[in-house]
C-alpha cells in the first residue's frame, strides 16, 4: 500500500496488475498473507484469490502464502478445494510458518493463542494428505468428507527462507519456493540440499521456485531512481517505523546518514535492480545458481504506474 493511496486502491491495483500480467504472459500470480502492517493490505489472500480468479482465465493463481499455524489443515484444504472447484487446474496453495506480524498481532489473529510453529510439519503433512486423499486409515480425519468433492487439487508449495523449510519440503515430497527477497544468502545450497534429499510424496519429483525483488527501469539509472522507495521502506522496517510504502518524492527527499546508507546498501542483494539487459542477466544467473525451475519476481515502487511498467519491461526482456 503506497503512501496516500489507501487500502481500496491497493486492492484494485492488485487486480489490475493481475489482468495485465496474464495478458503479458506471466505464468503465476501469488498473494501473500500479512497482518497489521501499514505497507501491506492483504490479511486474507484466499478471499482476494476468489476474486482474482474471476479477473483472469489462464494464469495460475495462488497464495505465497497462507500462514498455516493460525489455521487447521482441514479448513485450509476445504477453502482451497472450493477455489479449485471455481478455477480448476489453476490454483496454487503456498503455505508458510512465519507469524506475519508481531507477537501481539499473532495472538489476536490466533484467537488468543500464539501460533505453534512446532505443529507446522504435522500440519503440512496432514494438509498434503487431505488434498490428495492419502491420509492413513488410522488417521482420525480419514472418514471425514472433505468438500467440495472435485477432480484435481491445488498445487501445494512450501515456502521458506532457511534450510529448515527446504529439509521439510524434501521430507514430505512437496514443491519448494525459496524467498531470496527475504534471505539472499545460502539459498542456493538449501535448494541443492532439497533436491538431493527429496522423497517422492505429494510431488513425484522436486519442483522449485526462487522469488526475488525486481525493479526494471528504462536503463540502470532509471531503475536506481525507481528503487528509492523500497530502499527507504527497508530502512523504515529496520527502525520499526510502520508506514505505507513511501512515494518516490518522499524517498528521494530523505537525507541518509552514513549508517543508514550502509544499511540500505547491505539489503540490495535481495533485489535485482537495473535496465532490461541487466535484469535479464541477473535473473538468469540467479536461476542457474539456484537450479530453480521458475523465478518469481516481486516489484515494489513508489507508484502503481511505474510498478506496472517494470513488469512490462521485464517480460519484454525475456
């Protein structure tokens, strides 16, 4: 959500970007779950996903991701079976274990209890079994009718930014998406370890995706200007300033101290920033280094029009 624009505008622009992304030829479009963060306006991606499916017709749509420790695996499976019934063969269910906010927020979302991350491996296992109809006979929920009863199922992805998530995805045999935009260090090794340890389960073979921030300008200098708001946004996060994404004017007017400049520079490895040729080169290098089947890009700028142009330039570069 951009400073001065409001949540309704953010939702409208999310839908508009999805329509344009499909027309451009993008393959997937995911929505994240976050709570009580001024810069983000989607605490319930499965609801927005129901509308997103009606706005598109070919592109895969999904969550990146549902914060599973807040919910039951059964209820999550039901919600995404319904989405699969609405948009067959197009729905992705990405799940993560992060709280998506501070401790007080997590307690509020969890109905008075903090989400229990220790239950997460069992939840993912149960969710995979519910979706595929493979829960063992002795499981207490095996006799329960999971509805709606439809052919096919959502594509299940485990999201993560550490070796823990990669190891769990390999053990359970599910697709794995690594968040380079959160942790740009060591992910290539996590991905190699995932592939090496993968046990066929929900998926017959490893399936991988890496996600990075990306800002594609007319040229490298233009991209640097467009990146100013996300630089300031990262600084705000480090200083616990809860504010919407800054506009370009606000970001360019900020006077950085030496320490702030150093911090912002240290965060740049989470992103690909440049003109079309540089972006293509760096994304191809990243895909090769990770051995990823797909690269997903997340673009944040200080206005919605420049964000859209970045996606247009990026796909044109490929």
